[in-house]
C-alpha cells in the first residue's frame, strides 16, 4: 500500500525501478519494484555445490547468479548509494545462508579499504551482515587498496588480494583482541558478490590462521 509520501514522490519526481525502469508505486520503500523483486533468480541448491570446493571455506552460499535483476540490485547497493536495498536483501540472504547461521558465533563483513569506504561512506558488506541476526564482528581490515577485480583474470585476482587483509582494526591492540575473539569460533563471512572466491579465500585464510574453528561465507550473488 503506497503512502501519501509515496504518491507525492511518485507524481512529482517519478523515480523509476532501477532494474526495469518503470515508475515506482512506492519509491520510499525500495528503488526496485515488487514485480522485479519477485523475479530475482535464486539458486535451488547451495552455491558451494555448484562448483569446485574452496580449500578454506567449509560452505559458500549465495542468493542467486550475478545476472539480470540481482546484478542491478548489487550495482544499486554498491555504486548508486541505494543503502535501503541491504535491508530488503536481508530475508533472501538469511534464507540462502540457511543452517550456516544456526551455530555460528558471528558474521564477519569483508572490509573495504578505508579510502574506498570513506568515498562510498559505507561498506555494503557491513550493511548486509547487519541483517543476518547474528553478532557482527569487524575483525578484519583491508590494508592494501587493491585495484578493481573486474578487469583481472583468476590468477591475477588471487595475487591481487592474497596479502590485502589482516586481522584487527586500526586501533592499537586491535589485532590481539581480534585473535582472542576468533580463536575456536565459527564465523560466516559476508560479501556482495563471489566471483573467483579469491577475496573470501584471502579473508578466510586470515581467520583460520588466527585459530577460527570453521569459516563459511554467504554472498548476495555468485558470478
Ligand atoms: Zn522493476
């Protein structure tokens, strides 16, 4: 049911769905129309059963393939400042994660480099992690500003991110505190898109080296 604010905004500004470009009935609720949202492609089986197993992550789940509407949604969340999409993705992400969350101690968002986060003003992985109903542990930092992954092949991506992550935040003693927290814990990494898995793998490696018992991952989409 569209509110008066929605009716006014829809009439005056006529914002359109970021996927199908039709005028939105309820623009204050979401930048994607209900028709598109209902048509988001979903995996019928866990994403980790679709391809080669990761050597670091015990499970990797995703909502669906990185194409069509889900690609538009990720781009909206990541590059167009549409932060409200994270909350709307929450239920789909929880469903995709399934029992990975049940016995997990916490969720860990994949960090952005501080410079990139400062320019974007938020970390989309952090917003997504906050929707999962588990404690959010920001125990990783990205200390190397890696070039965008999209232009690189698989080996270049792995080399690109291999040493990009470290334990802890930017405050003194943060690495030590993060290590004490992670030891013998089960955590779920959260990111927007899984492409080659190099980024999640690099993060999982840091957590396992710090003594994590089990590291899993959930992402919005899988390329
Ligand atoms: Zn639409």
